[in-house]
């Protein structure tokens, strides 16, 4: 086995806008490439990311970023996220 599961459930990103400056990504296994960019395309390096193996969920906290629009990229999927205080 190559370790590739072709029947993976789709990734869901919620809530949007964020609640308590956090966003949840479902159906993750902790190996996903997760990147965040501001609207000018600059990569945000201070990514506070925690993966919970039991719930297969990754939590991203926007604690060191300003409120505003961000692009959250998970592997090949990109989504515009609104971060509120």
C-alpha cells in the first residue's frame, strides 16, 4: 500500500467569519500543507496550528494577525477567510 486514501472525505473549513479568532479544518490527518496569506499575497509565517487526531480536525488560531481577509490554503484548496476580533 502506498498509504494514499483516494476515498478521503472533503476538507471543510469553518466558521467563516472566524469565531474567537479560530478556524477549524475537518477531515485532516495532520499531514496537510496549510498556508495562510494576507490579501496582498504575503505569506503569514506565525501559524498557530493544532491537530486533533481523535476528531480528525485541525485548529488554526489567528492570534498574531490583524482582523481582515486572509487566504487559507490547505493542500490544493484555497478559501477566503474573514478574521474578526
